[in-house]
């Protein structure tokens, strides 16, 4: 398949991101994803802060966006499951609705899929010295621990399992059944692509971490769920 005929689906789970959503979408729109046609699939996961008002406006001004609404908050994994089901691109990428990640970092990751160098590409925050400085201490240690457990259990050498920036050949992710509803999506999808022996590559990305008072939603409890998921999916589907 030629590059000209390929499409990338950007999956954007949204929950209470009224302050960042419009800026994020402008940044995504401004990026050239290796010349691919872009499809934005936005799943609002029960927002209550005015985010839905923005999305309803976009339904009029951006009719090409695919916007789906969950009637209640179900979690990032559930939102991504919904998005994966409707995505029509040949390549699928994940983009959070906050401003911790910069969409301009995506093209080198996408290029490795386009050029058939990998089936899955992770954007690593932990190979970029400036990005490491943006982690709160406990979040940095938690990410390092979960990545270490991943490498031990699955005999791999990735550096940042918990990264949001993941790019997939569409046939890879659409053939994986996702069971996790919350942030344990990250260890589950990692476990399953590794068990399928997919070709995984990494590339450095930038990162500007948020604090809880700025809207960060992941907590140490989610870290425990991630650890449980890594162990669970090593031995089960």
C-alpha cells in the first residue's frame, strides 16, 4: 500500500479537559503525519466540566471529526476500546487530550510504521533527559518500576511502558481484545503485543507532566492496577 493511500486514526480519549482540548486539537491539526490522511476519533468519557459543549460545537465546525459520547465515565481503557472499534485508518495512534505530550513528536514514530520498520512504536519519555525532569519523583520511580517488571516478565527491553504515545498497524491493535477499562490499558496492550511477538520499536519524545492540581488523573492506585495487569496478562488473555 502506498503512503498516499494510507490513513492514520488518532484516538483521543477525553475526560474533563475543557481547558486544554481546543489547544490540543489545534496542535494535532498543525502536524504533518508523514503525509498521511488524518482521522480524529474523539471519545468523551462522561465529561462534566463543559468539555461536551466544546465537542458539540466541533460537530458543526469539524464535521469530519468522529466524536462519540459515553453516557458515564468508564475510564481511559473503555474510551480507547470504543475508539478502536470505529477507527478506519491503516495506522492507529493514541493522543491524550491534555498538553503533557506534543503531537509534533509523532512523525518519527509514525514513519517507522510507514516504512515497515516496526509493527508497534512507543514514544519514550525516559530516553530524553529534559523529559525526565518533568516527572514528579514518585511518578518517575513508578514508571521505572513498572517498565522493569515488564522487561523481566516479557523478556524485552523497552524503556517506557506507561507512555501514552503508542502507534500501531491497525490490523495489530484491532485483533487484540482489550479488557481493561482504566489506565491499566497500557500494561494490557503492552503485554498482548509482546506475547504476539510484534516488532516493537521506540523513539524519544518530549514530556511536560502535570500535577494533580492541574488535572492529572493517574494515582498510585493506578500503579497497583498496572502491576496487577502485567502479572495477570503474562499468564492469561
